[in-house]
């Protein structure tokens, strides 16, 4: 009997469970207590067409228990860069984490050159700026391809000499702008898995040196704390040079990214 009890105890310890350690259900309170707002009209390294702001609380707001990040056609400036014809918001979590499971229940926008992203960047990096620092894209999406998402790891010495690994463009039998879906990431010391509605659809091992001579250990630079980013861009390099005129925004069927919750779990 004692042996059975000990064995059951060992099995229980080995099995473990996911424990919720951080969440935002967007049920109220001040967004700025949990998130930073990154502001400006620089193009953000991607030739994006919007200024990131939170104009009068319209571009990012909590409404009926969800976060809404909205792209709006309106001229805006930051006093440094040329004015832009669109506004939107880009939010970064005040918390940051190393490893765990992340779940984001969201409904995507729909319309040409709308570019929502749910992604992560390092809180600090000994390697310097991007892409040396690493980047983890949980989900990116093009508004004119409502059944397609992708997730990517970025790394390497410079913007014009970098590597990436991940899901590639993945098609699913859903219009992600119509229904709610849970976009997930399971990040352990050994691997990163991309998850859609509790189903793993891609795995990348971290048991490798992503750029010999630059990174000194397997798994780097994805072995440091990262924070989360939620944003909605308009246009940019992600669309591969496909032309877009601002007047085409009149045809957007849905100009916002809706987020029901962001949850972070640890395995214990």
C-alpha cells in the first residue's frame, strides 16, 4: 500500500498542471495600469501608414468586457515624423515572462491592408537591437486573407541578414473576423508550439543554436523574459508591395481587433 501511495505521489508530481498566473479580462480599470501605449508616426521599421496613439480613448478602449483596438482614417502627427492618414494603437504589457503558456481569445479585423499582431519582444537583451534581441510572433494576420494566420520567430545579426522560423502562412476553414478563436503559444526551454483553439498546429525546437557565432547557447535569444504586444497596423512591408490607397479603407468590413482576454499560465 505504501508503495502504491508513493507511486501515485510521483505520478502526480510528474503530471503537474497549468496554473493561471496573470490575466487581463478587460472588465474595467485603467488600461494604463496593465499596459503601456507606444506612440508615434515613425512607420515602425515597416513603412506602416498609421500613427500609434490613443486618440481620446477611441483607438484602444474597453467595451462590454473586451479590448477594442481600432484603426481610424484621420490625419495625425507626432511633431517629428510626417503626418499619417490613419490612427491606431499599440499596447505593451507591463508584465514580462520567461516560458509558459499564453492564450489570447480574439476576433480579427477584415479589410485590405489591416495588420493585427499578437507578439512578444524581450524586456532586455544582451544582444542589442532587433533582430539580435529575438522576436516571438504568436499570431499575425492580413485583413484581406481572413482565413490565414501565421506565427514566427525572428533572430540574427541585422535587419538585412536575419533568420526566421515558424508556421508560415497557414490556412484554416474559418473567417477569423467573424468568430472568436483562442490563439496560443506554449513556450518551454525545449520548444515553442503554436496553438489554435487548444490544438497545436506547429512546433519549433529550441534545442539548437539559432545563429552560431552570435548566440552563445542553444535556445538563445528565446531564453529571456519577453513582454506581450497587441497592435493593429495599417499597410506596411508585411503586404509585400501590394498597392493600397487610403480611399480603399472605405471598403473595410471590420476595422478593429477585439480581444476577450489575455492569460498566462505556468506549469507546476
